[in-house]
C-alpha cells in the first residue's frame, strides 16, 4: 500500500464521518415541526431563531443537505474503490470527474426521478412492487435487523428497535407540509397536532378542578337532586358522603327522572344514594388518550380524578378530552356576555370574570381581596362552594346574585350586582338561594 493509498483511505474515513453528520442533521431537521421550533424560540434556546428560519423553508435546506451527503458518500466510495482495486488514478481531474458523474446519477437518476414517479403514480407503483418487496424483505430481513442492531450498538443512547426511519415527528412534519400545500386547512392541521399531543397530556390537565365541581350529599332527596341538576345545568353529579374526598357514587339525571316518573312519591321519599351509580376513579397522572379509550370501552362518560394521596382532584368527562382536540364546545344557549351591563333599578349585570377592582369602581367602593381576583371567585369564596344560578351573597355592602351559566361546563357566566339596600329588587329577577334547594 502506497502513501497515496493511505491518504485516500484517510480522506474516505473523513468523508464517511461528514456524511454521517449530514445524515444526522437531515434526520433532526425532518423531525422538527414548526410547532416545536416555535417552542424552542419561546424557551430562548441558542440557535432557535436560525432553526425557525430553516423550518419555514425545510425542503430547500433538506435538499441541500441530501446533495452534500450524497457527495460525501460517493467520494468515499470512489476513494475506497481506487485503493481496493489497485487501479490508481491518473489525475485529480479524473477523480473529481468520477465523483461528479456518480453524484449526478445518484441524485437525479436514483433520488429525484424515481421518487417523483412514485409519488405521481403511488398506487400503481405500490401494487406492482408489493410482491417483490415481500420476497426481498423475507430474504434480507434478518440482515437488515442485524445491521440495525449493530448501528444501535455503536450509537450513544438507547437506539430504535425498528430503526430510525419513521417517527411521530416525521408525521408532524408531513402535516405541516400538507398545510403549506393547502392540502388541509390550518384548523385541520392544528387538530391533528392536538391528537399527537393528547398522549403527552395527563388527566390533571383536562379535568374540571375540585373547586369547580358541583356535588350533592347522599342523604338528599330526589327532588333536591332534580332542583340542583336543573339549576346547575349538569346531568351527572358526584355524590359525596362526609366530604368531597369521600365520593360514594355518581347520580344521573336520567335515572332520577325515570324513578320519579315511575313512582311519583319517590321524589320526596327516596334518597339520592338509592339511585346513584358506582363512581370510577383514575389517577391524575393517567394519559388522556389512554383514559379516553378506557372510558369508551367502559361506556362511561365521567370519572373522578384522585391525587397520589387518594384525595379528590377533580373530574373528567369524555367531552373534556374531546375539547383538547377540537377546542371549546358550545351550543345555541351559550352567548358571550358583556363585562358590564346597566339594568333598571340600579342593578348591574357583570361577567363573572370581571375583576373585583373594576367592580369596586362601578359602585365607588374599595374592594380588596388577596385570595381572589374576579367577581365569580369572590362569590365562590363567600359561599364556600361553586355558585349556581340563584345563589346570593352580600359582600362589602353589595348584593351579588348568580344569574346564568355559560359554556359546556356550565361555569357561572353573569352576576347581578346591586347595593345591599336594593336586594329586594334583585330578588324579583332571580331564583331561590342554594340553601333553599335543600328545603325544596
């Protein structure tokens, strides 16, 4: 082996390393979606801005990377072939010509043209090549698996059992490309990304929190349950024993209605616990996609979420999980209220989201509470439970009456506010207090 052969082999080794780096960069760029690039920019990661620019025009940069990788691979093959065959090379011009010719052949004849043909006539090509691929895979399958094992062994990290040739990230990138090509709408693209992210979403992230839960005690009558269901807008209500950490079941409005229809005296003679169903409990760390499949299989629409200590964290319905994919679900009765609306008799209708400082300014009062920020939160704090339509409370000389729920979760939407001495005016347009539900 001559000194020239040694230099050729050293050059080939360097080109192999370069080709490997380019292949790594190509795989990494293919796995980064626009969504993830935006997240990296928000996190302030070094180089994130440049990466975001590359992702915006991914095909251009990927094609350039592919060309460079093929050039390095081809040059390495030519150099090793010269050394192995012992033919030598007359001039560097001949060497560059051989590399250039094979690079053009690899990129155009093997890379671009066949792939374009395959995409244009995907069904025909797939049908005609399926038989041959089945035979080749059966014969060469063990070899490819062995080579994947060798590749994983020399690669830092865990590796991929099936090889690094397909991933969720690549599917995300295809979705982004489909959106850029107007094959799918932006809303559809966002929905597909939300489906991917559902596996990374935990039950605690989609649940209705404990503080927003409406519940009923097990000893209440069916009439009281009907009143609570009609006033709150919920058809499935958790049943508690001693406290909210002692959930003994779930009562369904359909079950109560049927029992009362079949036996009218049951309305006052029977208790909620007589018609309630068993409650299903799940840990707050359960993935949302797994939880959705389980709820579908069990034909169950509501589950109770518990924390690591067994306490109640909240509840999850199938609709809560679906909303993670399609967004907020509303119906014909959901109307976005104005923050402030003046009414007759000095009564003001305000959004439950209105800040307590803004409420104080409306009535010329100093309202300050370190625990809550909104009018709805202030009302919930004074009541000690989730307000439902008809609930009343007096705070700092103001009379607050919960009016209408909004949204699929029936959260408190609007509150009627008047000065305390005008409470009788508010009573004319509101229902009974929540404590009167127990007396119904």
